[in-house]
C-alpha cells in the first residue's frame, strides 16, 4: 500500500512541477532578449549551459556502453573483435 502512495506522490509532483518552474522561464527569456546584442551577454552563457546539460547524458551513456560501442564500431569497419582489446 505504501508503494502505491509513493507512486501517486511522484505522479502528483510531476504534474505540478511544470507549473512551478514555468514562472522562471519568463524572467530568463526577458534577460536573454535584453542582452542579446552585447559581447558578453547572458544569452551566450545560457546557450553554453544548455549545451553542457545536453552533452553530459550522452557522455555518460557512451562511457557505460563503451564495450558495446567498440564492438559495433569494429563490426561496421569489418574488423574482427578481439576480447583482449576490450
């Protein structure tokens, strides 16, 4: 029974979370638009942050599945896969 309550709590939190975080988006959008033409603008920092946040999950997945990626790469290149190379 407690498991069902926990799942229900998580679902309610996920439903309510976008409405809580949506208020910040207008402030970020306004600051990006106001500093867009400047050399060291907020927009550049936000874009770099987005790229960083986007790259980290892909790097983690590549690190976790590195043996499978090496195997796939060698199959694509038509080289035999040696166990000691992995």
